[in-house]
C-alpha cells in the first residue's frame, strides 16, 4: 500500500540567532509519500521532500535574495480513527535539511559637502539543520484512488554552518573641479554560526493511492 503525490506548505515562527529573535514566514511545495493513506493499518510513515522560500517579517515572498530551504521531513504516524472515507492520525516528526542564501546589495549615502559613500554588501551562507516536532493529520478519501490530506503541527530546529559577510565602501569626494575616489578597507566576517527556531506549520497534500484501500479487519 502506498500513496504518492504533491503538497504545498506554509510556516510561521520565531528564529533565535545573533541578530535577535525575528519573526519568519515560509511558503513552499514538494513531493509526499505515505505508506498507509486509507488502509486500516495502525502505523504509517510519511516522507515529505521539498523546498521553501523563507522571509523575515516585513519582506516579500519569492524575491531574489530570499533565504531558501531544502529538506526531508520524516513523520511516524499512529492511526487514531479510521473508516472508509477518513483517517485521523498523529505522530512525531524528524526533519533534516539545509537553509541557504546568497545576495549582494548596493546602497549609497550622501554627506554634503563631502560627497557620496557607496556601500556594496554581500551575504552568503549555507546552514544545516535538524528539527523535531509533532503532527496531527487528516486524510480524506473521496474516491477509490485519490486522497486529500491536511496536516498541522509544531516543529523546533537547531542549525549551524558557515556564514560569510563582506562589505566594501567607496567614498566619492567632491573636488573643484571633478571628484576624488577614496576606497576603504573591506569589512569581512567569516564565521561558524548557529540558530534555533520554533514554528507552526500546515500542509495540504494531494495523493494517488496504489494498493491502498480501507478494509476493516475482522474481529
């Protein structure tokens, strides 16, 4: 018995890192596999493999330079209530993945009468994470081979990895006539950094079932 398909997901939570405790949001999608979608089996294993776009509060989704996540989420479910049309289940969840970001930003500040200070700041990191959580799921089986599944849960995670920041400043000074360029020494930060987070999430999955139908076990 097997259910395979696609899912979409959303998250919101708090991340604890060296910048403070920002509120973060995620939207994403991926592939889902489940070993017991509609059967009367007591246990099921669900695998979600996906990608998410991660942003801080006040920014916008799917913009160049946003953080990205790729991960595998392993859920070990226990059936709570089952009949021909629904399966209610719950269980623990184990996540493993990587969050990464690469962005370059250009800004300028005017300092009359001295000139303009141009700044080029780049950020590049890849941080691996391990997460633990709990899930409550409901599978709805409206027809013989198709299932709609809804999940809600809470997940905590700890991550670490290399974090690179580089800032280059150039002062273009006013001169009479013309201008003068004053390059400044770059400010570089290469370090191993860590973060922790707690998030609430939901998932909506659409699965086709293979050899997975409800057959009530005889007493």
